[in-house]
C-alpha cells in the first residue's frame, strides 16, 4: 500500500491539474476573480504543507528561548508546548480540504500571534517570548498573502472581522488548553463566527465544508484524492515520530512525578543504601570489636596498679581495725569491773582462787591502745591520697563509660542487622512475586504449537 502511495505521489501534475481545473464551475463564485481557472487543489496543498513546515520549524525552535522569572522552563512544560504547537500546525495543514486548510492556517497563525502579543509576552514569559512573537509575525504575513490569491476580498474581510471579535473577547484570557496556537483556537473562532451570523454560501467559513473535487468524474476524483492523500501521508509520516517522542517523554515525566512512583523510587534508594550500610558495617565489625576489646583491656591495665595497692591497703586497714576493736573491748570490760567495785561500797570477798589485781596490766593496756591509735592514724594518712573522692569518681566514670559504650554499640549493631535482614527478605519476596506475574502475563500471550494464531 505504501509503495502504491509513493508511486502515485510521484506522478506528474498533468494527470490531475487539467481535470481539477474543470471542477471550478461550482467554485467560480467563491474564489478571487483573478484566480478563476488557475486554482489547483494540488498546488494549494503543496504550498500549505511547505508553509506549515516552515512555521513549525521556527515556532518550535523558539520554545527553547522561553523563560519564567529569569529561569528556563521546566522540561515538562517545554515538551507540552512543543506537542500542542506541533500537533496543532500538523492537524490544520493536513485536512482533506485544501481550501479549509488554508482558512484554518490563517486563523491559527493570527490567533497565535494575538495570544503571544497580548497575553504571553506581558503576563507570562516577558521579553523571552519576543522570538516566539517574531516566529508568528513573519508566517502570518505569508499566509495572508497566499489567502489573497485564493479568497475574495469580502471573504478576507469576514475572516478579519471574526478574528478581531475573538481578540476583544478571548485574546487576553488565560487558557492552558490553547497554548500559543492550537486547533482548539481555530474551532473556537469558527464556531463563534457561525453563531454570530447566518451561514451563507459565499461565506469564507463555508469553504471549510466544501469539496474542491466535487465536480470531477469518479475516476479522476479518485486519482486526485489519492495523490493528495499520499502527499499528506508522507508529510505526517515524516513529522509524527518526533511528536510521538515528545509525547512519550512528557508521559514519563508526568509519571515520575506521581507520589506513589516517587515513594517507590525513594524506598528502592533507601533499601539500596541500607544494604550498602549493612555491608560496610559487617566489614567493620571485626575491627570494631577488636578496638573495643583493646580499649577495655588498656583501661584495666592502666588502673590495675592503683586498684591492687588500694585493695592491699584496705586489707591492712581492716586487720588493724579488728585488732583495735578487740583491744578496746578488753579495756571496756576491765573498766566496767572497776566501776562495779566502786559502786558496791564495800570490797567483794576476796577470791583466793583468782589472780590478784595488778595496776600494771591497765598501764600496759593503755600503752597498747595508744600504739594502735598511732598506727591507725599512719594508715589513714597513707590511704588519704587513694581515698580521694575525685580519684575514685574518675575511675568509676571511666569504667562505666567503657561498659556503656560497649553495650550501646552491641545493641545498635544487633538492631540494625535485624532491620536490614527484614528489608532484604521483603525485597526478595517482591522481586519473586513480580517475576512470577510477568512470566504469567507473558506465557498467556505465547502462541503454543498447534493453537490457532
């Protein structure tokens, strides 16, 4: 089919030109008087396709220069402008009616220039839209010059009046669905114009519904329509891939901004980062345990000498205290016996079997108590530096800090390893489930041998 269209597109205009000129009987009252007998739909379509190509080239390149608040446009907004603008120009230029295409391109170019001049330059893009404005001004003059060669003067005036009426009502309004120039603007202008006045056969808007090839015999009509269709198909086929690429990129950008997709990407990144941290932690665990063990041993070795001396002196002190308590107890018992004898008022009967009272024993006891008190004082003086509260507090704080740090790091290591293991299990389950679903969906589409295609 494509080869046939290409062959028909390459056929000379002589096959179609003369029969097409014969179809002007119904159009003689609608076209400009100077073009009667010279109008050819094939030539007009070629001119319109060439014009649409030039307009799209300069307008789409001007999109890159647009800025908002001194900053380049967001990529999604740029792609949206290109898709809407390119699709509008392509649609207006490739209709089945060449005369209708001419009118639509005149409306599209003029409304686009009005929108840029009266809304987008002062309110949206500022001076950065100057290039876009110039991209429409030059083609606007060209398309109206082509319209003068085909349309009557009253038809041109009617079209200008409709455009001016639309400009006063809608040119300064914000309408995100009609960016710069689009087919929706063309439909808006033509619909408003048809509602304002009763349709006439000589109206410029009647050309939108007119078939220029209606007067041809069936064979010549089919040949002309096939040639025109082949040219339009080639024009669309050359430009459609770029529009589809922009549309695909725009869909991907919009999809990437969906909260669920962003959350999924964030969760994937977090899971990857967690796996990386777990790997690094496992690699550092032996060195970390060895370092903590060395610090604990070093702290114990540093305080070992002082602790040993303190324990030894404490043992000596307790032994001396025990001896002093025994001596004091014996002295008190002797003193109680003497006090009891003084209170009785009369000496007790002398016990000839007990030892006689000797004052020298009390003197020796007092001397022993004095000596023990001196030794106890010397012992306390020797222990005073080691019993300093600051020294004991520092030693206790160091031991507590080492124990707390070791316990905290061990607990954190166990908890982090457990969480990462759970995340890894969840990810593995999701991957297995996704693979099973994809395989199941793909297996249903595979045509098995012996099964009808």
